[in-house]
């Protein structure tokens, strides 16, 4: 038998493979090669070269940085500029000037001067009052509506939307179109009611302040059957009778309820709260001696103080009040205590700033008029005025305080 071919040694095999590889390298590529670029055509124009991989212009493999050529002829036709807002939205930021030619500007948002809405209002404006007619908010709203009608030349019509501690009217305001044709006039209950109720529509973040109109104190008053003649004596009495003194309020979570609980917390006393459906009902039982005290608004209490049917022990403002100059402040007994019953104009969030500014300016103007000052004084109020930011700061500060009082007093929705 003839011997077969001898197997290749390792060194010889490596030499054969190297020879074959070199031969293949000399003829590659022997057909067109597809070069895949993982971007759309024109993408990364200053990095990707489209020159051939062999022949004239051959370059090593990989990305090749080339000088980007400016497109001097662009644009050669009209360019559509998309603004992701309704026409007129964010009017002080979005420019509608052309991207080329006369008025050309760099790309992006361009701040331009906002044009005042000098024609506002062009139709009647609804003024929502979240309470029944006859209360402090309603009286203030009608005075404000009359003055705005006179100054701005359109009817401002009061619309009473009472119920649920003001929440029905507040919700109607929050859900109204933010175009300046629905505003609201309300008291400090705006900050107190949602602190307990926590409605789904979140009035604190869907309604914003325009201007504060005025404010007045609450008055700590007792039935004459109580021996206490000062706030200090009342607190001492309550400490000897924990959970026995009864105070009236127009509903759980009302501003007077929370103001009384704040006093009790600061004085470290315990009293029984009896909620009523209205201030009138609470006053009726207080005058009859069914309750011993109330921290109530000035206007309904003042006549009974003058006739001796109630005894005023303190006012809740930081300073003594002109209508009761001999009555001390509650802060003189409980340092740091201060609660004011304010009234103000509000509007749905998103209302254009020029409209807010026009309303704010009009209210600030008529608050300086003698007849308006006289009307507010008749309600036991003093005019406030100021900026929307000042009013919003007060609203949020009150809301945060009442949330804290509700939590610390353990008040629950009934």
C-alpha cells in the first residue's frame, strides 16, 4: 500500500491560511459594497461623509469630519412655524414675526411687549357670590359690581350660587372660561372651607386672586350670664371647666369655627362646638343663652354689644378696631393671634394678565373714593387694595394655617 499524504504541520497550515488571506485582500472588494448609515439622509451633516470607500476620494473607514456647508439658499419656500398654544396664548412670550425677511429674529421664544386688552370688557361680566343674598360677601359684591360697571362701561351682574359652605359657587368659578367674563367675590371662607372639605376641583390652585377689597375683625363675644369680662378671665374659666363651655359657629369647618379652634389651641383649653346652618341661627341661640360664646363677624354682633345683650371681650385683628375702640385685641392675651375676615375679587386661573391688571386697577381706584370708603366703614371694614400677588400670598398663608388647625384639632367632615 502506498503511503498517503503527510498531514500539514501547524506552522505550515498557518502559512497557507496567511497566503490565502493576503490573496483575498488584494482582490477585495470585487463588487459594490453597501455602506449603512443609521440616520436619515442629511442627519449629522458635519460628521458623516458619503464619499466612496474605494477609487477616487477613498478614505479610511469610520466617521469622517467634514466642514458643514451653510445652506445659503434656505428657505426657498414658505416655512410653517407651529406654536403649541391657542392663538393669543402666552401673549407676552410668543412672537408671530416672520422667520426671514423683514423682522427676522433668531429661532425660539421671543419676548415681546404684551398689548393691553383696552377693549375689555366687551360684554356683561358675571360676578359669582358663593353665598345666599344678604351676607357680607353679597353686600360687598354688589358694591364692587356697581363700581366696576361705572368704571369699565359694561354691566357686572351678581350671580348668587350658594350652598355647601361656598363650594358650589367656587366650583362654578373654577370651571368657568378664564376669559375675564366670570369673576368671584368671596370672603376668607375661601381659604377655610377647602382646608377641611378638600374638594376634587382644588379651588386653591384653580382660582387666583385679583385684589383684596377690605377686611374686618371677628369679635370674641359672650352671653352676659358668663362672669368673664376679659379674654384672660374667659380662658381661666374654661380651664376650670374643660369641655363644658359651648361655643356657636355657622357650620363645621367655617371660618368662625376654625378661628375659635385656633384660640382654644393657643390657650390650651377645651370647649364644645355646636355648628349651625347659618350665622343668624347661631346668633339666635347665643342670645337665648343656649350657647355661651362665639368668635363671630363684627357686623351681626355689634348691635347686640351696644344693647348689652352680648359682651365683647376681644377683637381678632392685630390692632384695636375703630368700631370698638375700648375692646382689646385677643393678641394682648394670646400673643401672635390674628385672624381677619377679608373680602376680595377672584378669577379662574389662566385669565390673561392684562384683564387681571385692568380689574385690579379699577378696584384700587374706586377704593380711594369717599363714598366707597363710607360704604365699607358701614360694614365695619377698612379698604385693602394692593396687587394680585399680595392677595394670593394672603390666601395661601391662610389656607396653610387652617389646614394645620384642622389637623391639630382633629376636625372631621360631618
